[in-house]
């Protein structure tokens, strides 16, 4: 039954149906509505015997999750942005220990300058941590991905991060069909750990591993990620058979048949991009979209197949590696077919800057004219940048540059 | 454990052979039923106070819980020397995650056990002083504040011994470490305000806080057993001399721990719900110099003309402990 639900509420209700045994969290915008809702359900006894732990930091949130998961409990937490960075040591540790924690990441920019709005810098910062990273396009998919996430995590003994755009999804009200408890129960068997802290069968977990075995242990973790490349699509298919919904999987191709230009992107911006592509298709242009639903493991073969007919590939991404360029784009380049399409990266939507349909159509127009650079920043206010560069050249004590830029923007130099 | 007044026939050690005690008062270690939680074959240094303390503490915890125990370990000497895989010295369920998160991991284990209806399983978290008073401090305070059902044990050897003897917030003033060298007008570690974790733990009003040393292992075992009679957050701070880091003879570990207590430099007491309920009074008081001299980390206080001014300041710290806890010996 479709209901108008805030994304956070849809996720909370779905996580609840996954019967978590330990939930812990530390509040950070824009993740708060999720954990508030789950906390209230635990208080009501609706999730009994679930334990809800209010911890003193994100570092503790992931650490409590590690302990709970190692003791055999189905464990969930959620965070965003600075919170993810604060827990990063434990994020790597959970993956290294092979603990199937599921975490929602309400994607948000990373400071400085402090910024609470959406981009993907946080997810990219833990790209190599050993977690499966799934990106949701809609609130429906965000909710559904959590059921699949527990299934994948527990099958593979790998933690899974469900990435959903902060505010754009977490705080948006959309029609969502919440999954039935009976469907979840049939899809998600009780958690049977491969390793568990049990006084009746005591094991040591977390030993030091030296050069004689470290590479093999890490390679096994890589193999589990490769196993996930097989399992993610089959779990999504099974989910689709039960629900009729095409949530999850490795990639979401859209109008790729005969497409010469393909935009690759992740998350909620795909909706906007699809609207733009529909408009350009109306105008007779051969354009399509490839949504990357699984960022880690990266579906090299699926991306390569999807791009096999493309002459131009444009990666629109909400993060970048300073001093280098696109992060997703680098992976797409690795996966690009031998035919070697032209690849352009458009960094967009940083810190919550809107990406409109008109913006995307503009990108396609520039691409068609051959004027889209290999790396560009959407709607960058070059005047403001030039003014600050000039200030820095003119005076050693030019002051704090973020504040200078803000002053210029307020004075009318804004990009729109 | 009942209190038994025992006459001492050995001079200097205060040690009491188990044969002088009733069966009920004998140590857990004296029993063949002990778990050997931290088994032989580990790689600790000769005379390691931490290995000694951990073995007694965990075997006592195992007896108190009838074997229903999970241990969570911070990174550090105890973790490294006990698990050179494929060998492990742990005969109990044991998890190591990170350096600074052992209290939170222990909270997670306890929460999972509750959720799974296994309330009989108890959880011990353990770390050295670095993992407790420095990098794990936030997680520890959070665990205390929530009153999670965890006994956390700090094995305090007063420095980062695993990484090569660097200063921690538990390093005493003037002590030489690799990052507080014995140079200049203020040699060794600074006289700061101190970071008295047992008192900080008491300020959380948690059910049980105690200190102990490896010089009195009966007392250590008794305090572990006492701690296990409570639910909620409990804290045990055990002084464990480190021959390597302190520059002391391996054979002197127990003697130094005793001198730390007998000088008042390390107060031995216990507290319930934030109130001191018992102290281990000094039997035969010694000056701090007798405690400091055998340790090379304090050698600069006694070389040449020495630094009687600094020794006097350290004596003042010990005197303050004696005053605060009422540790002065009973009049004979």
C-alpha cells in the first residue's frame, strides 16, 4: 500500500521490519529522523527484544555495533558526513573483522567549511574500507535496500552501507510502499554468524596478523566483495519477484538502447537526469543514463557492457578528489569498454547546490557541441573565485578564504 | 570471601601462603578448577605485571560468573603478547577491535547478550592505561554514564609500553619516558594536575570502583568477585609494574607494586555508588624514595646531588593520598 512518507520514516519502518537486535546511534543531521523513529519504536516495545543504545560519539556507535555484531546480534546504525569520518577507524575495523553491520549513510558534505547539505564526499571517503556501498535513487529504493542490505551482509559477512542523499531523500515526503513483515521474514532468515563470541565455544577474534598472512586475509576480503557482485543482482531479482519492485542491483540502465551519449551518476540526481534525458530524447537526441546502484563492489563488467555502444560518457558526481578530479569517473574510466568513449566529469551538487533539469540539459548541449571539458564544475562562480585569488595574490594576510567568498557572494557575486 | 585475621611469619612480603587460609579464603589461582583464562605460552616480558594481573582478574571473573564471560580487549601489550596467531593464550571468548574503543565494544557485546536473552553472560573490558585514561577515555565515560553492564579493568603500567615506553596521562610526574626524557631543569614527566581515573569513575556514581595492585592478589581477586555481584558499570584500576618501562628488575614487580601502596603513592581502596567503602591501610609506611629508587625511570632524581625538591613534591602527592583515603597504618 502506497503511503506518503518521509524518507527517514520509510527507512526506519523498514529497518524495524528487519528485526534488528541492537541499534545504536549518535545524532547528526540529516540522519536524525531515522534514529529518532527507531528509538521511539524500541521504547514502545514494538521491536522487543531490540536494544537501543544512545552513545557518546559516532566512534562509539560503530564500536558498539562491532561488539554487538561479534556477539551474534543483527546490528544497525546510521550516520552522515563528519560522523562517518569520526568513526572511520571502526568502519574499517568492522569490515576487517567481517561483521555484517548495516548502516544508513545520509550523504552530506564534509567540512571545512562546515556544511550540512547533501553531496557524496562522505561515502567516497570510505570507498576503500571494505564495506558494500549501495546508493538509493528514491525513498522507495532507500527503504527496500535496507532489507537487501541485511541479507547481503549476513550472507557474505561483510558490512553494508546504504547511501541515501541527505535532505533530498531523508527529509522528502514521497509515496512509498512499505514492505510487509511477512515478506521480510521470508526474505531475511535469522542471522547465523560465521564467528561469534560464545562462552560455550570460546574463540579469539581480532588477533594481530603479520606479513606472513596479511595479504591473504585482505585478499579474502576482496574476494567477498567480488562474491557480492554475483549476489547483489540475484538478491535484487529475488526481491523483485516478491515485491514487484526493481530496487537494488548493480546498475540501473535507462534509455541506453542506441544511446551515443550516456550520463553516469549515483543517487537521487538520477531522477533529474532522467527527466532531462527524456526531454532530449523528445528532441531526437540519442542520450541515455546509467545509474550506478552498487558503488562498492564496483560493477566493472556491468558498467562496461552498459557503455559498450556509447561514444560519449559524462559522469555527473557529487564529490571529487582534490588535485585529481572525479572519483566515480575514475572507476568508470577503468570500466570503460575498449571502444574508448570520450569521458567527461562534471562535479555538481557540492554542499547541497541544486542540480536542475536545465543544468543537465546544458551539460548535454555542451557535450554535443564538443565544448564540455574533461573536468568541469557545474555552475561554478568564476568571478567569485577570481576575486579571492586576486586577494590572495595582493596580500599575504588575505584572511579566511571561505568567509571572504561568502562576503563576495552576499554582495551579489552569486552564481545565480 | 570472609575476612580472616592472619598472623604473618614472613617479613617484608606480607604474602600469606594459601595453606594458612581456610579453603573458602584460598585464591582462585590456588584451585585446580581455575580456568587459566590467560594461559601459559604468551609473549609477555619476564616479570610482566599486566600478565599477572590479567590472569588473576579474569580467572576470578570466570569463577564469579561460572564461566559465562566474554572479554573485550583494547590494543596494547596484553593484546599483542597474548595472540601471536596461530597461537592464542585466551581460553575464554575474546575480542580485540581497536585501541580506543574497548568500553564501547564491551557495551555492544552486553547489549547483544541482553537482546538474545543471555543475561547470564557477563562482559569484561580491559585495556592498559593508554587505552583507558587517554584514547579510550570518551568511550569509557560514555559506558559509565549509561551504566552499561560491563566490568572495565585498567591494567595501569603508567605509560605506552607496547610502543616503546612513551608518556601517558597515567605516567607519574618526573618519570622518564621516551617522550618525557630526563633532561633540562624539569626532567621527566611534568607535574600536571593528574588524571585520577578511579576518582573520575566515582564521579559517575557507578555501582563499583576499586583499585588494586599485583602485590596483593587476594585483594585483586576479591575485588573482581565483588564487582561481579553488581550489575551496571564497574571499574577496576590495577597497578601493574612494567620491568621494561620502569627500568626495574623482573624479580621486583611484586615488590614495587607493594612499595607503591605502602608509600601511599598508589592508594588502594574501593567505592560503591561514588562513596569510598573500604581502604587497604598501609601496614608499614615507607617514604616514596624507597619506591622510586629501584626504578631507572626515576634515576635522575638521585644521580649526583639529586633532586630532593622533586622527591619532596612526589612525597607530597603520596601524603595527600594517605590523607584523602585515611591510609595511615593502624597503631600497633
